[in-house]
C-alpha cells in the first residue's frame, strides 16, 4: 500500500511538472501574440510613436546641446548672394542660433536649433509631419520632401514671407525664412556648410 501511495505521488508530481511547462509555453505564446498585436497596432496607427522614434528621442535626451559658439560657427556668411548683417543665439530657452541676411525690403533669416537635451525639438517636428496641422486663414503649411529630407513649409503670401524647415542628422532643425518660394529657399541651403554639424552626431 505504501508503495502504491508513493507511486501515485510520483505520477502526480510528474503530471503537475508537465502542466507547469505547458503553462509556461502558453504564457510565452500569449505574450508573443500580445507584443505582435501591439506592434501591428502602431503600424496601423501612423500617429503613434514607433520604436525607432522612441530610441531616437531617448538618445537625444542623453546628448549635451552645443554651445553658442559651436552653433554660431555653422551660420553661413552669405545666403543667396546676401551678406550676413547680424547673428545671435538663444541657448537657454531654445538652443538656437540665427543669422540675418539681405536688406529691409528683402530679408532672410537662417536658424539652427539643436535637438539634443531635454527640449523636444526633433519630436515636435516629426509630430507636425504626422498631424499635418494647418495655419490661420491666408497661410498654408506644405508637407513634402526635398532631396530626401522631409520638409515643412509655412507659406504667408499676403505678407510675402515663407519659411521651410527640416531635420538634419536626426538632431538639428534647420529653418530658412524669406520672401521667395519654399522651393527657392530650399535651393539656398548650403549643405556643404551644414556638414560642420556632422562631427556632433
């Protein structure tokens, strides 16, 4: 009788161990299905942040923003034949440097904004691309691509001022404002000069 009891106890123990293994496999399968469903949901909802975007934003938060001198060194000396007549930087609030060009009747502004650190400069740009907001009456936002860069143009035909912006090296927001069309403004951007930023990526 004692042998039978021990044998029965052994079988119960073996069966319960097998159920635990099956339970673990079931839990693992359920977990995989849930993860796949979540990934599919992100792909189906283009407004959600993707895994690669999350990684980019976390990486930018860990980087130290450039100094005023480092950003100002990248501001071009001339723009479409117009000499620079002024420059300034606002590092504490916006991590931005600006150059001003042209005359009072035909002026241009060029900005470089560093997306490193705690400001959500890059994220805000990419969110704008997703949401495709529109501006007030008599203005227009144009979301397009120029030479492989996703761009946002803000057109103000009434006051003859347009602005085009894009993200360079997944870190720097570059913007150019002036009286010309967005395509013309794009053609004024000196990418050779922007390569000075490559060392900071």
